[in-house]
C-alpha cells in the first residue's frame, strides 16, 4: 500500500546490505593487495579507498542491526502504520494540455 510517506518510514534490508558490504570489502582487500604487489599504486589506492568506504558502511550496518527492530524488522514486527494525516504536501491536479489550434494559410 502506498501512502506517500515512504521516504519517512522506509526500511532497509540490512542483512542483505551486510553481506554485500562484506563481499565488496573482500574484493577491495584483494584488489588493494594485488595491485600493490604488481606495482600499480594508483589502482591500489583506489581499491584502498573503496575498502575504507566498505568498512565504514559495514560499521554503520552493524550499528543499525544492534539497535533492534526499529532498523531491522523481523517477521514478528508489523510494518509501520500509515500516517493519520494525508501526504506531507498537497497534491495539485495536473494542468490539462491546451488543444492545438490549426492555422490555415
């Protein structure tokens, strides 16, 4: 059911993000080591930066997982209730296109 408040009440699949982050971190570590061994410092630095981003993302995901069902709902956690009020902004009807006028020479 779409209520118009989804950005406010959206939930993230943190367990899936955890495994994807772990997979990306493993490849970034491998890439950093491999490019450093073959003498490609630019690519090694790029992989190292990616490794840093994946590590920070992993810590944020773990933090949210530890905060409980507010961030990671289980099967026994019901979805958020739709807001009692309407959408956060008024919906205006779309203006109708004007009919084309034909001009004859």
